[in-house]
């Protein structure tokens, strides 16, 4: 992962205060690397911070609310992936036994089932 964007400069550009950025880093939602007393982020973290800034500034959502929304968003994406895996297995299988076999071998399906427990 290449860290190339200075966090404090980027936050200034997107109208997000540093305390909010540090909240999301502490929560593990944003990944940052500290070099010489400065934090740097990658493209994915920059995109996530832009989304966070939009929610905070346009919708007035506080940091904790944004965190809940992001976690729910991640779960929805996981469920969409699981459903996609199931639909793909249903399309390609010729019997219920083959369907079960394909699902048992699917890594994304296993991960979702593990998280549901």
C-alpha cells in the first residue's frame, strides 16, 4: 500500500477537521501511516475521508453516526457478495448436492457464515 497524501493537508482541502480524521483512524476505519510526525494516507483512505466529509458537512451527521453508517454499509456489501455467490452457484449447479458443494467451497460464503455466528 502506497501512502502518499499528507493527512492534514488533505483534510483541509475537503473541509474535515483533524480530530474527526483521527477518530476514524483510531476506530480502524481509515488506515494511515505516520512518518516524521505527519500522517499519510493512500487513495482508498482519501476516498473514504471524502465520503465521511460529505456525510458530516452535507447531512450534519456526527463522527459516531458516520461510523455506524460505514459499518452498516460494509455489512450490506458483504451480504450482496454472499447473495451474488449464491446466485452464481445456483446458476452453475446441476443438483442440490452440487450447489451445496459449491457453496461449501466458496471462501466468501464461508466468511459471511462465520461473521453471522
